[in-house]
């Protein structure tokens, strides 16, 4: 039996009182908006399950029993999400958890595989869980499985940098999925109007955020990445560095007025000045290379024995000080969501495993707390900048847990005691 939301999605139209179109937001908590967004999500789900959808029509009630077709900009935020579903037929697929991602068909996937000379008369393609920026499809051709990754925002130069890095890592035996080259030798081709690459599929389980053993395995893998790429330089600059994230926050604050944004931007400028001064104190004596920057539990796959079989998602990777990744590991693994200080067991797992494979220098130990603060603030800056880019009327500064965590870290520095014995 179908849910009421599914029945509404299958019906001739989705009805909603006019008063609730003012927000047209999936985050709205009102009952009326929850109902219409539930209908939309059901439409996504039914589309993925190949249920033929009639063209969806959206109507608005004037409150007096009279209904008319909704048109114009008042419903545009909602209609923009409905159009990809309404425009496709039975063969259309849609990511149920990511409504802003484009629909695709099996013919779209076949056309992409043609660049690689892969015949695909019979195939299966399904979205992979995880990730929020790029579309990742698991493509199955009999016993062969591959991952099609469509980059939503990354520029072609930066994609080339990332794929050349992955090729370099593969040539050195590093555990990461191999990138496949097309018949023309290119590492990426167009898929639904954006660059996309094809990777081998590596089976494995996601690492557990509660497991100190998994945490140690991932820290050791990151240390190995640093040993392989130390002093490696690839063409094309990358834009995902922490410094550039703070720059984007300042640029956002210069053109958008949002509660708390000016104060946050000023604090970021002050911290960046302090951080630059601290770098000068160590005379730049910090080893550099490629940092992953996002080795969270979802980006590390382990086998049944708990060994790392793949580090994935190099979308944030860039060249920088290697200690950046030690700070990111502490932030991603040792920081609880409710922030009660660093988790001792996870902190020890990160530092011991990493230092065992690549011993940190005295300068890196000295700067580790500073890089931890920088990563936390840059993470908050990225969230705020992106949120305001999509909704300039929002209040992301007040909603940002990472920013509140940065303020707490600045106010009470007792968390540094866990690192002091090593300084």
C-alpha cells in the first residue's frame, strides 16, 4: 500500500494553500510545507523505482475553495525541483536524497561509457550513498563494477589535478580506486553537461567513527599518502585550501548582510593574522606535500580484517603543509558532535598511528593546535559561504555548529593539554 505522500505524488497535481508558498523551503517546519515536500520526496523515490509518473501539476488554493494553476516566480524554488522529475518518463532516475542533482537515464550512462569503448547493452546504474557535492553512480555490467563520478562545481583544471594525483598514487601502490582513461587518453568526459570520470569500484565497508582501531588505520593511511607525495607538485592551483575558504567568507561578507556575518568575518581576519605570525615563528619549517583534507570515516573503506582498502574522495585535496591533515584527522575523528573536548582515545589513536609512520617535527607539534583551530574555522566559513550563496536571506552563522565550536576552542584552551606532553 502506498503512503499518502506517494499517492499525492502519483496524482494529477500537488495542492498547497497559497499562504505557505512564501518560504518554499525544504527546511520549513510548517505542516503544510512538510506535506508538499514529502510529496516531492515521494516523487523522487517513485521515479527511482521506475514507477511511471504522470506530468506533475502544481496548483494553489486561494482559500475559498477555488484552485488555479500556479505560475510565476512565487513557486519557482519548488517548481525548479519538480521539473526534472516531471520532464522525464519511466526511464528517468533521480537521487532521492539529493533533489538538486540532475536526472539521468541509462542511455545517458551508455553514451558516457562509449568514450571508453565499453559496450553497455545491458547495465545497471544506481546512486551511491554519501557525498553532497557530486553525483556518484555505481555502474554494473555483469560482473564488472565501476563508479561514474560527475563533478558538479569543480573546474576542469582542478579535476585534471585530482585525477593526475590519483594516477600517481596508483602507480605507487596506494590504496585508492584507479581512474580509467578514455579511448582518446582523456581522464574525464562530459556527462549531463559537466565533467565526469570513471573509476574502478573497490568493495569494502565504511570505517566506524566510534572505532579507535579504524581511526588508527586511517591515520596511518594518511601518513603513507604524505610520504608518497611529499614535495610533489602538480600543475593547476586548487581552491579548497583553508586560507581560500576564509577569503571566500570575507568576500561573502562584503556583499551580503546576514546576522553575525560581519563579526565572524572580522574574527576570521584577526585569526588569520595571528596564524600568519605563528607560521613566521617557525620560519616555514613545515614539510609540505599533498593533503587529503577530508579523511572522514565515510571516505575510508576497510576490509573484513579492518585494513584500509581504499581512501576515496580527493575533491578537497591540495598541496600544503602536511600537518594540516593531522589537524583534520583530529577534527573529523576526535571531536564529538556535542563538543565535550577532544576524545582522548581517538586523539591518541590519530597521533600515535600517524607519528609511527611519519614522525612529526618539533615545528609541526608546535603548530598542530593552530592548524586545528584553522581547520575548524575554515570548515565553518565554507558552510556559511555556501549557505548564503544558495539563500542570501538565511542565518547560517547562528546555525553553524563548527563556528560555535571554534568560539569554544578559543575561549577554553584546556583541550591543548592533550597535545602539550608532545611539544
